C-alpha cells in the first residue's frame, strides 16, 4: 500500500468518522452530564463494535452476511427496531436522568456500553461501509487481509478521535444546555433522530 493511497484513505475516513450518527448523538448528549464515565462507556462500546466489524471484514464474514438476503433482512429489521426503541426511550426519558443533580437515575455504565455496541452492530450500513469502502484502498497484488486490518485499525483510530471530540464539545456546552427545558428539547430531538434513523433502515437495500 502506497503512502499516497493511505493518505487518501485517512482524509476520506476522517470525513466519514466525523459525520454525526446515532452513536455520536448519544455521546454528545451524555457528555453534558458532567460524568465523563458515561460518554467514555459509549465510546468504548462504539470502538468495540467497530473492532468486531473490522475483524469480520478481514475474515470475510461481513461479505457473507451481505450476500445472504435473509441475514441482511434480519439485521436490517433488528437494527431498525433497536433504533426506534432508543428513540422512544429518549422521548420518555425524565429530565433529571441526564442531569448531574440526580446521578442515581443515570443508566449503568455497562448498559451504555452495550447500547452503543448494539447501535453499531445492528446497523447494516456499518457492514456495507466496511465491505464497500475499505477494499477501495487495498493495493492490487498485496496481502489483502493485512491491508484491510491496517485500514480498519486506522479508521477505528479516526472514530476514536471524532467521538472524543464530540464528547469534549458536549462537555463544553453543558453549562448552556443543562436547564430543564434544554434537556427536554435535547432528549426529544435525540429521540426523533433515532426514530428517523430506524425508519430509514426499513427502506435501506443492499447496493
């Protein structure tokens, strides 16, 4: 793999990693709680899920799932249902649950970890990304699995930087957005985005 090709991948990967999605929205929202372990749990779950998807891509598992219409449909419906469930949860969330004044109502860190991991793993767009995007930067004639592993590791690093950036941004704005009205609006906007993302998956088809 040439440095030019790898540089092109880093630029494209950084743009994709920085694009806001459901997991990033969770990280941003929970970073306003003034409890750094909450966004950290979400980030850890997201990175864990991405690591599994990179491993699946290297091993060819992702391609097998995408090649099976039944497996792809099951994954698509599961991902849609989970995102809609999260959306409803945010709409119904009590205002205090994201407030530092009521830490006892916060979701356990391990629950946030699993929530972020499931959000990523049940989104078929993630598999499509790894199968369709990473191979474009594999140099012909080289060791494809090794190159895919390197590209996947680099992309995970980019995702980590982007997630930490969103967490720091949320923490910086926490003082302005922690009033009851602001928290309620933020919860419902977050819930709406999750529900919209879940519904969009129902219309998503393999390329």
